[in-house]
């Protein structure tokens, strides 16, 4: 059995990678993918604790999280698609129309 | 008690109503409402006679009639006696005056119907004379000083309007203005007297004041009658306020008769007679105001000679009569003053008082009213015929105007004081009383001398007037004719009264009983008087005859040429002085031109330079303060407001920079915030865990 710490470390590493991707990358698709990594990091946490504690509700929550992540990816891609159609780019530092 | 005493109100209200009706719609009536005015006046006369007869029947002759007050309208209510009201006093004097005034007004109004027939503005004339009659009737029937003053001023207004009736003539307009301004001097004094009386007694009613006069301090007891006399001097044209009356002749002759003969100038005498409650306080132990009495008698005595001397040289028929009026009024004041002095002396000695002077003065007032109205109306009749006032262009008119010349002769005889015409009785009595007063104060001997010289001058100028007008050859260019019957009828009635009014004293058991002051007194003229008085009466008659004789020899037979008096240097100077009216009018005019106008100029300068300067300085100062305030407002107040808003804008601009619209920068903030939050929550435990805390 894999010790909990390893799992948590992996999860933390994934989270950091995702976070880095969100904060540092300019491409909207990459940011979307980083968000997926971030979500999976937290889902991994759910699963790890669930197997550690023997409580299955964590796994249920993980499934719910995946579903939400899929939906979120679909919405995010649709948003970016329409941004691309109107602005011709999905470079996030060029997408500034949320400004005043 | 008089039955139906309320009718006395109608005496006043009838002419007042006529004034309103004629004043508003008089032009629609025949003769400009003249008949209406005459009718109203006739009503007043009838009612006055009713009241007068009632007073006499109820013991008025013996003084048994208790004065009655018919209350009317209370103007300012207060405790009884202190209220200000309009009420009518009926006593011997006022009932007699009511009859006298309404009778003379009626005759003059009737005469006016013919005299004013061809004039423009008849409605205005009749309205004004009717209001004038109201004023005069109100004056003589007032029961308090304020009411008296009000009606007195109504008269003053009407005299102004009537003297200026021909207002398009500059002389008439000037004369009206002069009359108004000169009498105003006296009216102000009268007003001051009324205010003092109110202040002292808290009442203006004669009957309330009279018993309290003894409580007054001596200075005020002297001052009040002097101020009242000041009013009388203005109204009755006594020296030094006499100048308005000769100029007042610019009005229609009927107005001259109304103002001078019948009524207005007599108001001053009436007022002085009413102020006897101050002059002769009948309360024991009160020192009468001898100074005030001497001033009244002195001014009266001086004026009588002063005015008569000017009448001697005047050539204007009406002006001669005007000066004569001033002179005769002087007699009345002399009589009142001398009578008051005798009474006051007797009262202070505790003797029985004799009201001889009081009744003599009012007797003269009564007689003079008739003969002077007659003289003025006759003069009017003459002027009507020859269209001039100048006696040098008359002469010989007795042929063309027999009635006028005869009635005027009656008037002149009465004025001169020839027995049995009315002037003889009253003038003789006044002179006798003045002579008697000389025993108490020697100054009255001097005043008697003035009086007797005046009697001579009066007879002289009266007959100078008559001879120049009616004797000799006609010197003018008109075609004189006798006046119509409606004019001569009042003249004949008045001529009758010049005979009757003097003799009326006999059936009345002495005129003193008719006016009654102090106590009943039966004294028939020329009956039962001391032998010295016969001498005095004889002297008065003698100088009058002498005066007529002199006038006869100068102006009728021309045995003494008139030029003889003006050829010598002294005579020429005297003549010049008299024709220039002692230069008093000139002095007054100069006073007006130089002092009053100079004062006005000075005040104008003061106004422009000092007052306006102060006002402008204040304005400039205000502007300077406003500028400063404006700067403060702009810099400080607006500055603060702008600074706040500007800083808000600047801050918001800076904050706006933080909102980049870049989602990733927001995410950075969130992450950093989370990390900070995390360390705040768990930092301590982490430090303990990994560094091994205490």
C-alpha cells in the first residue's frame, strides 16, 4: 500500500503545476488544461483520504468532481471559442475587455 | 333738556350731505347744485333756530340753561371723560353761533346764485362753500378741543380752495398758498396746545377740563391759552400773521364775505372765548395767567390800530374791507383780553366777577358779522357792476346803484360806530371795558388810546371808501347797473340787521345774558352805566363823527386836497410805509426767499455731499467686503470642494490601474492572498512543528 504522504505529495505537486500553468501561461487552452490539473490534484486528495480512512464518500465526491470538471472544460472551451471568434486571439494578456 | 336734541346733528349733516352730492354730481343740477346747497343751509338755519329758541326758553337768558351735550360717535373709547369722540355742545354761546353762522351762510349762498351765475366751475364752488359751512358749524358746536381742531382744519382747507377758486390766476394761486401757509403757523401752535391739554388732563372736553384747571401748574396755565391764542392769531389774521388776509381777496367776493365776515376769522375769537376756562379759572386760590391775558389784549389792541392805518391808504375796495376786518377782530381780542383781565383781577380778589368784556367782544363779533358781510356783499355788487376792484375807477355810483349805495351806507355807519347802528354799541362797550381795565393795569390806558384812534381811522376809511365809490362823478369806463334782486335782497336783509343786531341786546336784557359766562348779568347797553362810561361812549362817537367829517372834506367836497398829506417828506414816507404794509410782507417774502431757500440749499448740499457721501462710502465698503468674500468663496470653499473631488478622481484613477482586465493578474492576487491567509491560520503550528517551539 502506498503511504498517504506520497499521495499527498503527488497531489500537491500536481496542484503546484496547475497553479503555475494558470498564473504563468498566456495561452487560454493551456490555462484551461492547468485548471484541469488543479482539479485533478484535489480529486486525488479526495481519493487518497477516502482509501486512507475507508470512507467511500470521498470517492463519490471524486466522481462528482470529474463530472464538474468535464462540464467546466466544455463551458471554458466554448467561452474561448467565442473569444477567438470575436477577438481573433486567445492570448490572455490580450483579452482585456473585462477592464472598465 | 332739549326735546329731539338729535336734530342738531342734522345742522352739520345737511351741508355735509350737500357737499357730497354737489361735489360728486353737482354739474348735472341747475346752477351747479346751488339750489341744493341753499336748501340744505336753510334746513340748518331752521334747526339752529329751533335749538336756539329752546335754549332761550329754558332759561338761557338768565344763565339757567345747563349746557347740554349730544353725544354722537365715540372714536376712541376709554373711561368716561377720556374718550375721544364727536359730540355737540349746546350752550348759550354755541347755539347763538350756530344761528349766526347758518343765517349768514344762507344769505351769502343765495347771493351767490346771482353773483356766480356766469362763472365756470359752479359745482366746485358750491361744494366747497357747503363743506366750509360744515366746518364752521362744527367748529362752533364742538364739545372738545380735538373736534374743534378737526373742523377748524376743514375750514382752513376750504378757505385755501376757495381763495384759489380762480386757480388759473397766478395771484389767486399764490394768495391761496399764502393763506394756507400763514394760518398753518397758528394751527401748529393750536395742535401743540391740544397735545399739552391731553397730556395734562387726559381729556379734551371743555366740561371735564374746566373744573380741573386749578390743578395746573402756573407755567402751563400761561402757556396753554397762549398757544390756543397762537392758533387764533393765525386764523383771525392778527399781527404778526395778518398778511394772508388782504391777499385772500383774490377769491370771489362771496368767499371773502364768507371767510371774513361771517365765519372763519371769527373762529379765532370763538376759540379764545372758549379758552376763558384757562384765562379766568374760577377755582379759588388759583392765580390767573395775567401774562397770557396781557399778550392777548396787547396783540388785539396793537393789531386794531396797525390794520386800520393800512386800510386808510388802500385803493382796492375789498382790501380796505380786509384790513378793516383785521382791525375789527383786533377790537374783539382787545375786548376779550381786557374783559379777562378785569375778571381775573376780581376773581383773585374774591369779588363777584363781571363778564362785561367777554360779552362785549362777542357782541362785537355778532354785530360785525352782519355789517361786514353786508359791506363785502355790497362791494361784490359794485364789482359786479364796474368790473374792477380799484376805487379810483369808481365814483358816482349812487345814481346807477341806489340800493347798493344805501345798504353800503348802512354798513359803513355800523362800521364807523354811529348810533344807533350796531357797531356803536359793541365798540363802545369794548372801549369802556378797556378803559376800566386800565385801573388794574396801566397798560390798558395805552390800548384804550389805540382803540380810540382806531375808531377815528375806522370812520375815516369807511367813508373814504363810500365817498370814493358812490359820490362824485363816475371815473371808469363801464356802464354800471343795479344788481339783480336775488343779490340785493340779502343785502337789504343784512342792512336791516345792522340796525337790529345792536338793538337786539335790549330785549335780551343785555348781550351778556345771551352768551353768558360766569353768572347772569342784566346790563342794557347805555342803561344804568356809570357817568364815566357815557363820556367814553361819547368820545368814541365823537371821534367817529370827526373821522367821517374828515373823509367828507377830503373825498367828497375836496376842500382839503388829499395830496397835502403826501407832499411833506414825513407824510410821503408814512404813505409809502402804509402802502407797503409796513414792509412786513416784503420781510416775510425775503425771509422765504433767503432764509428758507438758503436753508433748503444748505440742506441740499448737505444731502448731496454728506449723506450721499456716507451712503456711497457704505456702498463701496460693502462692495469691497463682497469682493473679499467672493475670493474666499472661490479659493477656500470651492477649493476644499474641488480638492475633495479631485483627490477622489485621482484615487479612483490609481485604483483603476489595478483593474487590468487580465484574469491572470487577478488570480495572482487570489493566490498570494490565500497563501497569506494560510500562513496566518497555520503559520504558528508549522513553525512549532518544524522548528521545534518551546
